[in-house]
């Protein structure tokens, strides 16, 4: 690690360059890819360094952590960040999250939809898909995507895309291509896919949002 935010600015610049290179390889405009920093267990002072480096989008997996950090970053360099909720969504946390979350990535079943619609009317959401039908993983069954999108839209939510995590240890490319095809068939423009180990492949396959933590902020603290 180096000084000046422990190298966060340099890490962010490197990730931007890698995104730009991946986009260039497939003729995409790099500005169409949003980098969301996954800040689970990352202290607020390091998050501030990241914001000062120009990263505007932050993603949290845990409701209590997002709700605790968000008020502390209202005066962050460049203004408050854009918060993305990227963890498993519990219905009893929606009300607290609604004040802060701009994009909900993990709508994977019907039960959270009424709560989001009540506390964040018109919210921007993505439907999370369990592409490989892994029993230990969140996400709706691939066969349920269209019905879940329709249910969320009828509740007044703004469904903009799909989100997924490919199976661990598998070649991610076919899974990313699958998600892109599903989103395209439904006319959904956003694809939240790709993390620290595979975000370049995700960009080549059409990702518009990548969720990266370790590559920006180092190994997470336990918790």
C-alpha cells in the first residue's frame, strides 16, 4: 500500500483504464460502464479517499452498514455518493434503506417489491437472476425473470436491467452472455455483472455496471 489514501486514487485510475481497454476491445464507449465500488467493511475514511479520487458510485451488501455510512458521507468530496444496494434484500430493512439507495440491484423475488414501492415509489431496480440455479445463491430462477420484471413494473418501480453473479470457478463469459441475451429480449438496457476477478470479461460481454471491491480497496476486513 502507498500513502495518499493507501493508493486508492491509483487503484481507481487503474480500474478505469482496464474498463476503457475492455470496452475498446469490443468497440464500446467506456463512458457507458459505471464502476460501483463495493465498500463492505471498508472504513469511512478509506471510502472518502475513493470519492476524492472521482468514484461516485458506492455499493453496500448490508443494510446496517449502508445506513451507518451514508450520513457520514453527506459532505464527501464532490458531494454525496450514489448508493447502490447490492446485497440480499430483507423486507424489514427496506424502510431504512429507502432514504439513501438510488439503485436496488437485488430484487430476486416478489416479497420485497411492495415495500420498495411504498417507501421508494418509482425506485430504480434491477432483477437479480440465479443463472445456474445454485441453491446457496440469491437470485430468481431464470424462468421467472419476465414475470418478476412485470410484477415490479406494475408496482410502479422502474426496472432498468438484470444483475447476476456467475458460478464460482466457472468461465464467466457464457453466463454474462446469457444475462445480456435475457436483458436484451426484455428491452432492459442495464447489466450489473462483473466483480474484481472478472469485470473486464463482463465489460466485453456488455456490462453497464461493474461491482468491484478488492481491486479498488484491497482485501476486506473480516465481517
